[in-house]
């Protein structure tokens, strides 16, 4: 599979992907990340 960010040379996107990849190597990292995103989402105001 070829990612569009590779073709475009999107350095910020590639850096974010690499950070996520390395973070996900840690035990329980995905669950922690998901919990943090849920808390962020839940803190948004209802409109």
C-alpha cells in the first residue's frame, strides 16, 4: 500500500505517523491513547 503523504513528502504527517508507530509499541499504549482522545472528545461543548 502506498500512502499519499509519501508521494507528497508531507514531513509533518510522516513524523506524526512515526511517533504513533513507536508509541504503539508500548504495552497498553493504544488503550491510553484512546482514553485520552475520548476524554478530549467528551470535554467538547455540545452544540
